[in-house]
C-alpha cells in the first residue's frame, strides 16, 4: 500500500504544471505536516512551479519509546548498554521503508517529473531514510538532503549504492547542540559518505534538534543550484 501524503505546489504560478519535485520525509513521531511551513518559506520560483510531497510514515511501535505506537519509518532500539557494543538497527524496517520511499520517487517519474528534477529530503529519522533511499535509487536524483540525522546501514552502503547516484549532490546539516541525534553521528556519517566519493556540503548550526533560519536560507540556495539544470 502506498504512503499517504500531503502535496502542494509553490512558485510564481502554483497553478502551472510543476517542473520539479521535492519529497520530504519527517522525523520520528511527526507527520507530513511538520515541514509544510518550511516548504512554504523556501522560494524556488526562479526555476518555476515545484511540487512538494510530504508523506506520512506508518504508525508502528517504537522500542526506544517503550513500544508506544507512533509514526515512524522504522523501529529504533535503545542505545547499547556498554561502550563498544555495536548499535542495533532495524534492518527489515529500514529496507521496507526504503522501498516505500522509492515508490514515491517512481510516482513522480510517472507523473512527468524526471528523477533528475527530484530532490529527496529528510529530517532526523527522515534524514536516515533520505540518505539510505537516495543513494540506492536506480535513477539519478537532483540531490539528497539530510537534516539532523545519520546514515543507516553504513557498512552496506558501498555495496548497495546505485551507480546512477554516485555523484549526486548531498546537503547535510546538524545542530551543534543536538542531544537527540548527537552531532558526532552526523559528522561521522558525512565522513563515511565523503570517503565513498560523494560530494557532501556540510553545515553546522548553533541549535538543538531543530531547524533554523540560516539553515533554511542556505538550503534554499542549494536547492536552486541543483534544480537549475
């Protein structure tokens, strides 16, 4: 079953057919409405009308929150109880969510937006999904945006990544005071991607687990650049 999503078009003439798409994946416990205000702040009118697709993750029990059911792209387990113990990841959940995200990207192609005109973006847990799905997408994307998150299944990325997106531009940003997803995790993920040859543009901001005005402005500039072609 496909994901439910809210959609709207921005630009100088929102009624005009969109020439690009931005798919935004929300964080744990939120929904597609979470990033709608930020999408309306971003001004991409220079490239024409842009369709924003903001899906809702399925509702599922989340182990980290005592099994409480909420919107989540995959399960999150409590952190390791001892130093040096590998962090456990919900591999089946991640892979299932990756397929759901790819279905959203495929739908944009079916609706007339080439993959090269689509940006995949996510915040926190949505950042993890954007990085995972974006690097594995079989068709070249315009760009991938990862905000306040990390790269999941980092050890398998090199083997599973798509040749088509080996040179996809990546925008990553993180709050230096983030206590939810520690900035060290984001930085480590950035370094993994850079070591794999990806062109990552990294930004750090004096904030917690959130989004700030400077971040939105610099993201706006980056989106205009990758969607200008």
